[in-house]
C-alpha cells in the first residue's frame, strides 16, 4: 500500500514529496557522499522519479561525477536527493531530510571499501564493497 512521504532542508526553502514504500535504504560510505554532505555516512532511500516532486523551492544541482548529480538547497546547503544515469528511472533521497526519518530503516551498507575504519554501524546488515545497481 503506497504512502505519501515529505521532507525538506533545514531552512525550509526546499520541500519535496513522494509516494511509494520506504525501501532500498542504504548507508553509503563513499568519499563523495562524505565530502558533499560533511557526514561520515549518508543514508539514502530509492524511489521512482515518476513518484517524486518538489513541493517548494528550487534546489541547486551539482554534478559530483560523470554519472551522478546531487540536488541540494542553495541557501542552507542540505543535500536532498541524487540521481545517476546508471539508473535513470529512480531517484535517491537522503533519509536524514525526511520529516520522519525514524520510519526509514536501512537494509544494507554500500561502498564499504571506502568506509572509515572506526565506524561501527549496524554490523548485522549486509555489505557491498561498491554498489550493486539492479
Ligand atoms: Zn535550505
Ligand atoms: Zn555515497
């Protein structure tokens, strides 16, 4: 049964909404996520682009690699979403910017080859050295 979820940045200039189910939720340990978010790990959920819309404001877009671009608030800098040309129909959303991030439980770790050695987070979850894109 699909639900509607909303989220946004710290300054509330940008808000978003999507419908679906909370699934495909991964703790990403890659260095690009570290440097763009300033966090030691970034947790993403994946939704379908067709099920997602911006409710308020216009995020800025930063191409962090040849295949990946990241939406962020140009005012407060919050990282909100990401898309990759490797999976063009989907959009990744930062769990941390959901209005209710406690509802989105991660199911795996990705890019653990880049994980900081002192992070011990949910050690029972499966791990992917990079990321397997279905
Ligand atoms: Zn903002
Ligand atoms: Zn990452």
